[in-house]
C-alpha cells in the first residue's frame, strides 16, 4: 500500500495506492521524476517495476515489468531460513 506523506497522515489514513503482484515487498525506490517505482520482492527473485504516467500513484497498480535479479539457485539459498530451536519452557 502507498500512502501520501503529508500532515494528514495518521493510523486511520486510507492508502492512496495499492501495488499488486508482490509476495513480500521489502525495498522501495522512486525514480527522480516519481514516474517509476522499483520494489524488491523478498518472496521472489525479482525486482518489480511499477509505472505512473504522471507521478500520481492513486488506485491499484500491477507491475509494468519484472527484472530477475537472482538465479533460482541463489534465490533458494538466500530464501532458506534455518529453523529456530524451540523455546525452553520451565514448569
């Protein structure tokens, strides 16, 4: 979800825009002219690219393009999180 950063932003503010086509977004970067938005997806080996013709991000958006940034093997190796040991419970 995208929110306008202004004086009216609070916990009740509705999103200005919604990005679809992401599993686990974790890195966001606007282009200098605010017409492109690049989003790293921790749930996939891609960076998703969203486009706005006028820099207005209202409404729902799907990726205009996806760029693969990791091979399948590299993504699988990076996505593997070792299991944690079960917490100890004292009785």
